[in-house]
C-alpha cells in the first residue's frame, strides 16, 4: 500500500485570497495574470514535501509528521458567485479543505456557500483568516510563522486581530461549529482551527502547511491508501479544446494507476456511459498549475494517484464536467458503478 497526497481544496468568497495563498506556496504569480483578477477555472497543483520543507524549515522537521504523506495536492476554486458548480466539484473531491476568509471582511455569501458544501460532503477543514497585514498597525514580517510575527506586534494590534478572529468564531458557532485560534485549541477532533495569515507576506503559511499535514496524518491515512496496481479512479474537472490535441479532459486521479491506451469510461451530459481509449496523458510539472500553460506539460505513459492530468482521447464531445472516470477492466462492472455515482 502507498499513501497518496491528500487533496486539499481551497474555498472562499471572491478575492479573499485563495489563488494568492497558492501562489505563495508554489512561488508563482497566477493571481496577477487572471482576467479581471477573477479565477474562472479549477486549478490543481502538487506541492511535494521538499517544497513544504523549504517553506517550513525547522518548524516542521520538529513535528515529524510528514514522513508518510508525499505532499499536498491543492485544488484552487473560483470564489465568484457565478461558479457554484465548480466550487461543489472542488468540495466533492477534497479530502481536506481550507476555508479562506478575509479577516477584515468576515464571512460573505460565498464563504457561507463554501461552508455548506463542506457540511454536505462532511469534509474536514481549517479556516484561514487572511490579510492580517491589512490590520491597522500590523508590522509585516515576511515568511514568518504566525506565532513569531504575532509576538512582535503591539498590544493593540494583537487585540484587534483577536477581536476579528472571535467574530469568525461567533459566525462558525451559529453555523454549528466549535472553533478557536489554532494555537489555543485543546481538542482538534471537535474544534476547527483558525489560522491567521497573510497570503501576500507569507506570515502564518508555515502553520497552514503543518496543520494540513498533521490533520491528514492524524485522521486520513486510511482514506489516503491507494493501490498502485489497481485501475485508476478519478473525476473530470473540465473539458477543454487544446490546439494540436483537440478536445481534452482535465481530471484528478485519486486512486490507482492510469496508462496510455487504457480504455476508460466517462459520463455524458445525458447520463449515459461513454467509453474511449487514452491517446495521451499530459501532466504539469510539480508546482506548475494544470490550467497555467501548455508548454509546462509533459507526456507520461502512466500516472499514479494523486495526480492532476490532461487526457487526450477520441470521442470526448459529450463528456460532462464532474463525470467520474474509471478504467475498464475485467473484474468490475464499471458501467454499473459509474452510473451509481
Ligand atoms: P477569486 O479566485 O477570484 O475568488 O479570488 P481569490 O480568492 O483567488 O483572491 P486573489 O488571490 O485573486 O486575491 C484577491 C486580491 O487580494 C489580490 O489583489 C491579492 O493581491 C489580494 N490579497 C490576497 N491575499 C492578500 C493578503 O494576505 N494581503 C493583502 N494585502 N492582499 C491580499
Ligand atoms: Na480574485
Ligand atoms: Mg482565485
């Protein structure tokens, strides 16, 4: 048995900082390049443990929690009101989620919507209270842990932050969740952690990564066990036309192995099962995002979960976004199974 990276969906209201948080982690600037500053697609990025180590340094090696889990597999979702279905897809896929809230703005309509999606799928999550650098008087310490930076703030600034954090605690309480600032939590099984961060300066991101790894290790290892030899299982995120490839499906593979020439089953918009044969599997390099740029894709003969990939194959015209993806094999009645999903 192998343990795959947990799929971590980042959800929240428009412009509360989802893409900027992922940009900080992968050292990219995708948020700056988006049309109108609005995310319009689901993005997927693998963050290997090496990168997490580089960001977290001694902070995380002291925790000795990362040995089993190869990294974190992040899904970026759009916060704009128009993209409810993409948020649902991101929520449905997630092993863990980050609910991001602009600490100065508090909960907004799509924050509540995202929370309801997490409730519906019973997805464990943490809350990230973003943009602490905008709190009046905050002194920025680039890349510091929250605790290190917090300890250096003036008393009035500390109080201002806590007032805002307790507003979030109050809102979550009304929604049926017990929560607390992460460093004051006594029981992680019953309380939701709130981690104050700045996605822009990186303050607190160390604790976000450590918390996600810790929760995955503590509560998810069974769910993350994959069979490297089993036929792949996945979900289609989007169908896209690509120059030179024709129609392709962007997918997340969450179990098993997928190979070129595999026969796969997918759903159509009429709820019918469609089968096709994989012509090629394309994968973004680690830290690159699937929706970012074609030249950063590499061709693979096979991929093992968890993986965000683009599949080129014939007859993809009627595939519906959100469709399950299964490799056809002799042992299982894949058509039955796929229709049940
Ligand atoms: P959608 O995907 O469109 O819902 O937005 P988003 O949640 O991905 O937010 P995005 O990362 O696009 O950030 C929105 C704006 O807030 C950008 O101008 C960011 O630079 C800014 N921003 C994000 N995080 C922070 C932060 O921690 N501090 C400050 N000062 N600005 C931030
Ligand atoms: Na935005
Ligand atoms: Mg975004």
